C-alpha cells in the first residue's frame, strides 16, 4: 500500500463505503477536525511532564480514531460494512465523566475566569479544549443536515471539559499559579 494514490487530486475523497464526495463536504470537515484534534493530543503527550495524563490521553486518541471512523462512515453504506465497524458506546462517555469527576474533586474551586497558559503541557491541553470545541461545532452543524450519532457530540463536549481540568491540574502540579481575568 502506498500513501500516494492520486485519488484526491481532483478535490474528491471517499467516505467509508466508497461514495466519493468533495473534500469540503461537511462530513469530511467533521472527521478532519477530529483528526486534527487527535494530532494535537499526540502533541500534548509529547509535552507531558513525567507522563502526567499520558495513559488517559492515549485512551482518548484511541477513542478519537473510532469517533473519526464513525463520522467517515457513509450513512448510505451497506449494512455489512456498518455492522463491521465497532460501535461508540456509553462506556467511553462514562470513562471520561469518571475522570472529570476525579479531577474536579482534586482541584480547588474556580473563583473566576482563568487565563489559558502556564506550562507548555498545560497550554497544549488548553489548545486541545479549543480544538475539541471546534470539532464539536462542526459535528453539530452536520447533525442539523444528516443523521449523526449524538453520543459523538456528547463525547467531544466532555473532552473539552476534561482538557480544561487536566490543564488546571497540570499547572497546579507544576506549581504554576492560575492567573485570573481582571475585569
């Protein structure tokens, strides 16, 4: 298998199932945003201080690969292909929610809006929060036009919360004080 297929040279790409669509198709935009998010997760892992949250972030990467494939699946694909693709179940959402709960309990309550930044790792987690929100918005837009598994939207929504809390925890662990917005 070669990476250069020339299949997209005319601005078209294939959904899972084979249907060709323009590369600016909203479904392509959605799985592209999820792919970008996954790449940023890899970048954040490379900045992880002493492996902090590395295991959790690798699990997110695995989830994002599956999420992307679920989005890339042509709604008109044959049932055999649809059934061959693993589902995206509530277990993934519950896992994220459990981690969110643990982080919330371990962090001091917020008393205002914080500036995004701190350590390089924490800053990368804040970027993840913003990129996950963009992916979520794109998927919501697609859901207004086509059937979308709403658990995928919920997952992206939870991810942004998780990344925010991870960023706070990373800064606190590194001894970097939170800087609050001054009105």
